[in-house]
């Protein structure tokens, strides 16, 4: 049974979400504001957080920043904010997915399951460690080191990088990345790739504006360059 922390300040919606999630087999914890949410994550260690952005004390983006300071728990944002900038900001801060209100409960549950699966179920490839330039990608431990220093990745960032590393030196089409990392329902959500590729470059490249490792083929896909192997 997976545990979800639902964070929302609307009592009726919070109650409805809790009822439906429990009926579907989830173990549910709830919080009604940002500070309670941060405390609940530390206390209950959920498998995924379902987070509303419009909270009474902290903005949801501040909660994401607070979480990413110490945990990589998957965060699925649930918000009435439908502007592209809000979505990109949340993803850029480390959210793993973004669902706008109103929403279909079955789709929401599918996205929660996908977020948990990305963080828990990625199987290591045949090679335990791949070296690309000064990067060491350890599949067994799901860890990355750059010049010997640990690089902290979110579960979604790891899944993106892992897929490229499994196909080292080969172009991976955008649709394949979206389908395998986020799920079939995301096959056209190409803005996710731009956001996460930028995040990975900031963490992995010496000069993110001139990437040597994570290379884009415009309109087609991404490659982790095999030619930069140590």
C-alpha cells in the first residue's frame, strides 16, 4: 500500500480526495497548509505528495522548495492555476507532475501511481556504472556524481537521465521519453522535456548554455553523448 500526503485548504475537496484515494487502496495523510505539509512529510515519509499551490500560509512553490532542500519525495501539484508560467515554475522547482482543476479522479490516480513508480521501480541496466565525461552514473544506487561530488536529482530527473544513459550515444525521440518517463498520456507534453532538460543541464553541465553531454536535436529528441566517455 502506497502512502500519499494530500495538501489542500478546501475541506470538501480534501475530504473527497481522501475518501476516493482510500477506496482505491491508498494510505492517506492530509494537511491543510504549507507548514503542516512540511512537518507531515518529515513525520510520515509518504511515497508521494499531492500538493495544492494556493495554501493559506505558504505558497505551494515555497513548499516544493522546502521539500527539495532535504527530500526527493515525488510531488504532484494539484492547482486551479492554468497559466503555463505557473506550471513551468512548479516543475522547475522540482515538482514531478502538474494537474489542473477540475480533474478526472482516475487520471489523477494514474499520475500518482506513475510518480511513485518512477521513484521506486526503475530497474538498473546491465552495466552498473556509466561514465560520461566527469559524470559517473550509478544505476544500482540511482546516484550521479560529477567530478566526484554527489548530484541530487529528483525521481523524474533521474528517470529522464537513466533512459538517455540506457541508450548512450543514441538519439531518443521525444515521444519515447515522455511515454516511458511520464506515461502514455504525456506523449505530446513536450514542454516537460524542455524544463527537465534545462534542470539536468544546470546540475550536470559545466556550461548549461553550451551542453556537451545532454544534447538536443530540435523537434526530434535528446542524446547523452557517448563520444564524451572517459
